[in-house]
């Protein structure tokens, strides 16, 4: 009767794609939690690692989405 694509509108997906900047920020914070180096070194290394991990996610064609409306804050 109705195609699958037409029925998709009945149950909208509330998730939103995360921006590259949001993904990098989350990864940077997670990586920097070690606390073994001076703060400036931690921030530099975690930023480099986060950007590399984001590039790998994109290369693997993975998509990062928010589960709800909550946004990351610094």
C-alpha cells in the first residue's frame, strides 16, 4: 500500500549529525583526561590525536550523530 520511504516520515529521526568540531572536542577532552603532562602539552597532543581520529572515522565512512538534543559545552 505505502512504500517504506513514505512511511519513514511517521517516525522522524530526532538525532542530528554531530559537526566535525564537536567530535574533535569530545575526543580531545577524553584524550586529555590522563593529566600526566603539562596542560599545554596535553591540549596540543589531544587536539592532534582527536583530529586524526576524526579523519579515521570519516575514512571508514562512519557517521557520528547526537542521540538527543543535548549539545556539548566547554
